[in-house]
């Protein structure tokens, strides 16, 4: 059983799908591990560290030759996988809805593609959940990015020269990233408020010492759909939410938006007129920018200014903390494969619940219900 760890090729991707720690653990399970030279460079892991952990380090061709499992952060180009075994597993964040052509190409090439972002949100799979591990770091970094762009301090400071008032921060979308953004903004001393369409988040917001801002008295108010994910809201709700946001946002210095709906474009939460109502020097970070954006005028990969307000649209925010995000991503992959490791077979054998959820392709076909249905 050979596991190949590739150097990422997507633009701006700094993470790597295995660390020396997980390499050692895979070897302890009985696998051989090959790492493409330079794979860890952007996450501060040297080739020598992989070699010391027991991996062979070499060219892409040598890494892939005879591989049964290929690990990636993002999905590798199917054409670049020459040498991997027939039916090899591709285990990575495969962006199944956004990169459907590539999924079809994995099927055509006979690979078994396993999309880690389709991991079910169930208790026993928490340690395998890349969305959570990466969103948590992205929520933290979003607040630091906001603080870096903000020309003022976050905490209240009482000094001999006078008082600096605390920044007011508003977090929109309180999933994993939003909860970490609230906690981080609180740690930095901001006064924090937050909103979501799922009423279950109210208590979570309060438990972090922030103020919940919620639409009340509107039909169809519960936005929680299957798997605890948000659903698209009624027109009436969207109108009430826009009014609520308008009155609140004008008083905010920092806004962090994280709202996503799986398989759909991100909901638009902040309009240009609302941006214009904010004080000059305020900062908005749109963590959903790559999914279409929560903020009008946000541009993926850029920091832009509108009406004196900075709108931060960094792409792949977790990758901006590449050492930590790689360490957690790698452990997610290890936890996944080791949980299902069958000692007699010398390889992982997936069960139905998780296997069917993550498997996109098998035996030349796309087999995942979320893609077919
Ligand atoms: P996400 O990244 O899909 O979305 C971010 C947040 O945006 C969500 O809280 C969502 O409700 C919110 N949102 C969507 N539309 C909105 C709108 N119009 N206005 C305001 N907010 C809006 O969310 P996530 O972090 O992936 O979490 C999704 C669910 O999965 C949650 O219920 C979470 O508790 C659950 N979860 C479970 C596990 C587990 O048990 N293994 C792990 C992580 C998350």
C-alpha cells in the first residue's frame, strides 16, 4: 500500500496534505509513503523532515509510481496523475460542485475520488472534518486581517492622553468560522454582535459574550435545513433581515461575513447602500467571496475601498496560516484513513455511511447522490 503526497499546484495554495507527524503514523499502519520534493516548502516543512519521518522524497513521477492513495489539499489535475495505480483513491478537498469537470475526468480515468468536504457532519466524523478545521482558522485570520486594515485599535484603552473607544465588530453567519471570529474579536477587545438564520446559534453567540442580532416575527424564520446547514430564506425574511442589518451596520467598525449555503451561491447580505452608511475607515471581511460573496463589490483576491470602507476579499484564507492549517488538514486525512484501516487487507475499507457520502467516482462512473440528484 503506497500513499503519495503531492505538491499543490493551485495558485496561492500554501498548504500540504501530510506532515512528518502523519507520515510517521501512516508508516506505523504499514503503508509506504512518498512525498513530492518541495511539497511542504510553503508550510515550513523541509523535505529532510519528511525523509526523517520515513518517507521517500522525489520527483512527482517517482512519488506517483504505483501509488494506491494520492493525498492532496485541493484536487490534483487528473492528467498529472500518470503512474498511479488503476483505481487509485484521490483523497482531497475536491470542490465537487465547483469543479464538476474534474470529477468527470477522475471517473473517466478510473480513479476513486473521495471528497473530504462531503464528510458527514456527524459526531464520529468530527476528527475527519476539513471544513471545520479550516473554517476555524479562517475565522481567526479574518479578524486579524480586519485588524491589520483598520486604522484604529480594537480594545478600549484608557490612557493619560485620553480614552480610545472599543471597536464594534459584527459577525454575519455563525458557523464554525463565525464562532471563531466572534471569539477572536472578543479576545482582541472589540464589542461584538452577531447574526445567523439558524436560531440555535443565538445561545452560542451569547455564550461567547457577544450580542445576538436576529430577525423576529417573520414567517419562515427558522433557517436550519438538513445536516444543520442553512437553507435559502423567504423573500419576506430577506427583506426583514436587510432592514435589521441596515440599522445595525451603520454603527459598526468591523464586519466579518461567513454565510454559505451548500451547493448554492453565497447569500448577499450587504448592499452598496449599506456600505455607504458605514463610517469611513470601517473594514468588512468577506470570507464567502469565493462562493460569490456576501458583500456587494467584494472582489476575490483583493482589498478594495468603497465609500471609504475597506472590503477584504482574500482567497483561501486558511492557506494564509499554512503551517497550522496543514497540520490540522493532514490530521483530518489521517483520522479518516486510519479509522477505516483494515489490518488484514492492509488498506482502508470504508463503511457505507461515510463511504457513500464522500465517494464521488468509482469504476469509471460518477456515483455520488449529491452530484447525481
Ligand atoms: P457554513 O460554512 O455552511 O455557513 C456559515 C454560516 O452562515 C452558517 O451558520 C449558516 O447558518 C449561516 N448563514 C447562511 N445563510 C445566512 C444568511 N442569509 N444570513 C446569516 N447567516 C447565514 O456553516 P458551517 O460552519 O459549515 O456549519 C454548518 C452546520 O454544521 C452547523 O449547524 C454546525 O453546527 C454544523 N457542524 C457540525 C459538525 C459535526 O457535528 N461534525 C461540525 C461542524 C459543523
